C-alpha cells in the first residue's frame, strides 16, 4: 500500500487513477495442492460459505478501475473506498521510501525505461504522498 500512496501522490488524479483494489477471498483452484479428505471438506465449506466467485471478484476489480479521481490513493474493498493509513513516524517514512526504491529497482530489471518515467513524476506533489 505504501507504493499505491507514493505513486498516487506523484501523478495528477484527473489523468491517472492509482487505486488499490482487493476482491477479497475468491473461490479458485489455487489450493489444488491441498489433498485429502479434510482439505477437500475445508475447501468445499470455504467455497460455499465464505469465498466469492471469480465473476464477483472480477466485478470488484472492474468497478474499482472505474472510480473517479476521489479514489486515487485509496483502497476499494467491499464496494467501499477506504483510506490507506500512513506508516507511522520517521521509521514509517523510511520504510515507505525503501519499499518505493525496491519496487522501482525491480521494475528497472525488466523495464530500463522506468527511470525516465520516474524522472517525469513531480516529487514535490503533496496530494497523497506526504499526508
């Protein structure tokens, strides 16, 4: 979430929407490695009672992408916008900066042009990144 806040604070929300979207627990086949009677029963109960269908989850993602600029720098979950909390104090700011540096470094490995893009982002924008 630190990256969402940082990036949202660097772009104009009327031009670029940066929103975290969480579809919640989704009934998928990701647990296919869990075998046995107990695992099968637990998966069946979770799928029936607690997890969302992939179609519902996809609608959550699409609806989050269609939100307006008021959603920039926030979390869309359960059809509601939620504020992202700041990491507390100097340690939190240091951690957020470290996370941003690690993400941009990881991007740089596959997309060397990320440096040129990041240079175009105004570091002084305060809309979300410093609050």
